[in-house]
């Protein structure tokens, strides 16, 4: 169940922190972001969605943090794109709004129509991404705990 958590006290990453983040090299972050997507999202994607995403480039931009991550679906998973790769779709929001979306505490349509979530580029790809994420039953952070728990359990000798 998605509940509306829009408040006038929305946290925005301070501009000096955003300027500092903009100085970070892009590619290592892109690889980490692609790995996180593979860990928590890719196993829940239907085959037809995987087929539709093949070779498509998607950029996620946290506007207040000045961070962007460009990924592409290739060889059965998300892969970081080379720096300079042009995305077919860019989805932009504040870091907090992305967190609210991932936790299913905010509806993407509400954020879009209140101009807190932006989408530029291939609208059909944007709708595919939105509808696919909406169809995933479990919030992303619960999926992450489950996947991370399995990974750390292997190191501790538990299976």
C-alpha cells in the first residue's frame, strides 16, 4: 500500500554536498548502481520485460546530489554504460524522493504530477519501467535485505 508522505519539510541534500558529489568519478558509481539493481530488481523482471530492456540505456539522476547512473540491460543483467553514453530515458528526482519510491511510501504518479519526478526521452520505455516496478510486489529495500542476507549468510557458513 502506497501512502502519501509529501511534507513541506522534505530533505534535500545541501548544495555543497551535491557539488562535492559531482566531483566523484562517474564510472565506479555506475558499476555499483548496476550491481545493486541486479541484486534487488533483475530477478523479479519477467522475461518479456528483460527482452524489451535489452540494449536500452537508462539514466537515473539524483538532482540534489548531482549524481547520475547510466545502465543498460545486456547479457541477462544491468551493466554500467561507458562514460559519455547517451541514455534513451532519464528519470530525475531528489535522493529522498527516490528513497520514498523504493520504499513504496510515495506513488510515482503523484511525484510526477507534482513535478518532483522528471522523465525525459523515450516515453514508452519510461512507462515500461514504471509499470514493471509497480508490478513488483515487495518493496525494494525488503528485497535488498533478503538478497544481502543471503550473500552475508554465505560468508558466515549459513546456506
